[in-house]
């Protein structure tokens, strides 16, 4: 991210957003602003799918950001690399 040193992170879910919501109901990056020129990121640790599923009510309210298994970041430039194939969904908001 930006000029920071790269880091390794096994993850079950990573979101790189320019808006607050995904699918209009999941406030993955609730402090994101589409017009600030920054990406907001949410990176989970490599936890079980059950752990993520249990957090869905918090994602729907945007109250998950302080969960110890999640890290929140903000950056202008993001590079994501993986040794194995990733499933990616691309979507975004235009602030204009």
C-alpha cells in the first residue's frame, strides 16, 4: 500500500473499496468516501468461514471494524499478489 513495505497475510476475505457498502447491505468499509481519492481496505485473518458468517450482522451495521481478526487500511495505491488463484469481484462507485 502506497510506499509501505509489503506484508504477507493469509486471508479468507479481503475488500478493496472506494465506497462504504458492498451489495447495498454490507458496510465493509463504513468510513470510506468515494470522493477522497483513497481506497479503503478490510483484510481478515485466515479464519473459518463460520467465523466470518457469525460477523455478518456486524458487517450489515458497520460495527465490525474493531474485530481482532480484521485489519482496516486506507491507501492511494494498492498491489495485491497471490501465489494461488484468487476469486475477485470488481465493482465501484463513481463520485461524480
